[in-house]
C-alpha cells in the first residue's frame, strides 16, 4: 500500500460517555461487537443495527475503568444518542455528551480499519482528498455515501465488524440467518479498477454481461498507487474478483478490498 502517512482530523466527531453498573451489558446488547471482553484501555469499532438488521450507526467504543466512551462521526450522533437513550428502561445506565480532541493516523489501508484513535489535536491534518482516497483504498464504507439505513452489514466490508460468536444483539437473527446460508445477498459493495485516468462518475450505473443494470458507483477517487478506483454495489452475477463490468463507455474490473497489487 501507499507509504504516505494520513493524519485524520476527527475534531468534529461527537462523543458519548456511558456510565452505570449496567453499561457493559446494555451496550453489548445494542452492537455487533463483544463489549464484554473489553478491558480497561481497549478500543474497537462496531455497528448498531435495527431489529431488521439494517444499519443505524457505525461508531468506536473505548473502554475505561468506570465508563465506556462512544465516538462517532457528527452526522451519526443524533441517531446514535437517541437510539441508545430510548432503549434505556430499567437499566442502570446514563449517557452524557463529552467534548474531546481526537485524530487517527493511517500508515496503510488496513489502518483505516484497525488504527486506534488518539485523544489529542491532530498535528498536521491531511487533506480531505487524501483522507478520502485512503478510505476508498481500504474499502471502508462511509455512512450516507456508500451505506445507509437501507443496507445490511453483509452487503459491504462492514461485515468485518460483526462478531458471530458473541451473545444476543439487536438485529442478530437476520444477520445470523444470512451468515448460515453463506453470507450473501443480491448485491455487494466491491472495489472497481477502471480503465483510463478520469474519475468514475458517482451514481453512475454499471452493467454486466448477464445484467444490464447491475449496480452503481458510490465513491470514486484517483489513487497514486491504483489509478482510477471506486466503490460500487455490484449484483451477484458480477461481483467475483476479476469480473469485468461496464460503467458508461468504460470498462472496470472488480477488485477485492482493500485494494492491493498492481
């Protein structure tokens, strides 16, 4: 992957302090990751789903001795806070917003998924374009761009954030059923490597030999390492790595995520 270091300024992110004796059990039942195994100082990224397993939010969880900290992009804060708040019934749980400086350093595409956030001001923020390029190279979906509350986690790389071995969580049954059948839906967010040096138009429809309307482009960048690449939903008839799809008058090859190789 590109050796360029990407400093992601997350000063606009919102934070929720979760306290109370039931905080671990409560939050564990709301998300797709195993909160119960987190020790003081641990961090993870997780998903919050609806009862029908549609995506509601993507956020980070930090574990501390006396509280949990939920951190999310600003556009997801209201949904995250309100969903958590309305599920507190007889639980000993309290939510409170906090203001914190935060940034993340991405040395590789895999860091987009695994790099631990740092609670400090970002020293030298990378450009919006550089951050977006590394995000696409990593295959990390962005809520409101590549995924929405109409999507399931198994339709994208966000399925990486589902722990199938943990206890019950909201939306578990539909996700478990699909996983038991092989984990597929009718479409999947894939990588595309396009011919030429121009961006693939976001929103453009793509076609395969078997299906005239086989998906659409959701994110598109020009990568220094991989050229014109994109994230796009592709119908199962063409989502295998190496398959060729058509976007307008250009051909593109389906690539595994994160992008790799020449």
